[in-house]
C-alpha cells in the first residue's frame, strides 16, 4: 500500500475529503495551465476577463466530474467508468454551449456564441426587449436557450 488509511469512519472521511480537495486543486491548476498556454486562444487576445471566465468554467466542469465520480462510487446507477465519461462529455457540451464567451459576427451584428451570455447581451443591447428575448430562444445557427 502506498498510503495507509485507518478503518475508523473518521479516517475514511478525512481521506475522502483530502481526495476531493486534491481533485479540486488539480482542476484549478489544469484550468489555469490550459488557458494560459493558449488552448482556447491567445490570452492577450482574449483578455483577463474572458480568461477568468474560461478558468471558472473549466473548474466547474471539474467539480461536475468529481460529483459524478462520487455518485459512481456510491453505486447510484451510472454503471461503469465508460458511462462516467459519456455523462462528462454531455455535461461539458451543455455547459460549453451555454456559457462560451466567444463572439460571432452574424448578419445582424456581433453576437455571443453562448446561449445564456447571448440572452443577457441581447436583452441589454436591443431596444425591443421582447424581440431580444425571442432571438435568444430561437437563434438558428448558434446555440439557443431551447436546445
């Protein structure tokens, strides 16, 4: 054994807590490295705010993976590790399409690609708020709030 853990419930709880904390530290570290090395674009082009949003988004995705792993360890029906990776990929796609801070130049002007960010942007920039809300729900070529 590499690490000796006692049989008492306190020792097991302490080990599980340390394991989760270490997983969160790794998630933050990996998010910072991915963002600062240009995985999502040159950090100087993105700006500090967008880089921070990407780091927070990656950290939240890491937390979701940790929670899914905990569910799998407790036997709540995910089945196997393959199911965990499939569920993680689906969660990543949902979060990425909802909160991606990238902009796209459409025929109507520049819009945010992420559906939730686009909702707030459209409501803030459009004079007709109902039309902005309608655009956020029914965008054709970009993620919208319905899908």
